C-alpha cells in the first residue's frame, strides 16, 4: 500500500485570479510502494478515430471514442471494437488509441521487474459527447457528455519488443471529468471539462501530480482539496473544413434519419489551473495541517 502525506492548508484570504494556463504535470504509473511521479509533462497527445451518430432530420449528434466503443453496435452490426486489444493495437500490431507524452519521460510506466518480460502501464481514453450540428452542417457544438482517462497494461519480451500482448482485463478508470463547454476555432475543435473533487478514482489519485515551487509533489486530488479549485482539462482536436459535411453525405451506415460516420483526429490534452498558479503558492504561504493517505491501485 502506498502512503503519501501531503501537508497543505489554504492561507486566509487566498484568492485565485486570472485565466487558466497549461500547467506542467507528473505521472506515477508505477505499481509499487514508492511515490515516484515522472515528468514534467506539458501535455498528452492522441491519434484516434471518432464514431458519431447524426440525426439528419434534427441535427442532433452523439460522438464516441475509446473504451466506450468496445462492443458498440449500430443498426445491428458491430461498429466498434471487440475488446481492449482490438482498441489499443493496430492491424500491424503497433500501439494505438493510447496517449503519448510531450515531452516523454524516460521509461515512464515501464516495469522490468519480471525481465525478460517487460510490462508497460499506459493511458487510454473514453468519451461520449452530445450536441448539434451548426448551420451549414460542417461543425458541431457539443453541449454535454463525459471525457474519461483510463490506464491499461501491455507486455512484450525484451528480445521481441514489436510483439505486444495486451492484458484485456487491465483497464482501470482514473479520471471522470465533467463536460464544461465546447468551441470551434480555425482548424480545431476545443472541448473543456472539469476535474472536480469527485472526478479522480482512488487509482487516479495515485497517478496525477503537480510540483510546487519547493519541489514537493502535490496530487491533483490534494490540489483541488486545498485550493477549492477545479482543474480544467483542455482538449483540442484537429478538424478539416468540409470533412464533416462530406462524411454525413457519405456515411458508413444509416438507420432511418440517423447516419453513422467516422473521422480521424489528432488531439492534445492539457491540464490548466488559474494564473498565478496556486501550485506555486502552496509552498510559499501555507501551513501543514492536513494529512492525506493514499492506497495504491492493484
């Protein structure tokens, strides 16, 4: 069991001001008894295919991606993935639908304790967003939904790193963020959601950290508790003018007025806190009072 004592207390009258800004973060993807976050990481990257149901009569749209597409059916046919392996391994056996790190800490999530078998803990995702087509039918305004982050494990033999085996039972929910808003900028769709005091699962509380100005690691959970401030999950994905309208005109499948479409996206995910960052403030004017214990995920 991993134990972590984080001692933070808000100073009287601590005020947060300014706009949310991308904040470097750290990840602890180890499965041992030591608190050892790795970073700093500026953002997560992802290449993935979305699947959307569009009602051409009403303009309503439901978009999905990631783990939620495991077992997904449309019009009586499989339109998603059969299992976790099908999701995170491409046809040529390469890792897919899995977050990358910018920059990438050396050997993050890599466990060599069972050498020559190497076990890797990685991050994947799930989302389901509801919204409507904007006038012209070539962009979307989302109005609700969920964006979640999961961990999972795969392994390979040291001598054959290209032969990957995915543990289909290893997917574990870490973060359940709450949809906030969406917007369209030139060439991108932005989705903002909030990581609140109830968003991080017990496992997720052991994974995500900031670092204060004294070099101490502060978990996302303890940051939210100490500052009474949600963390903004800011996701920006590429969109191409004309592509959505073309996909709707040439769907994968249809069921009455509802058509099924798919599109490929490149996504960046940042975690943002208000400026000036209270992660830095924590170490300057706060007095030790609270002890938070953490239980390591199995």
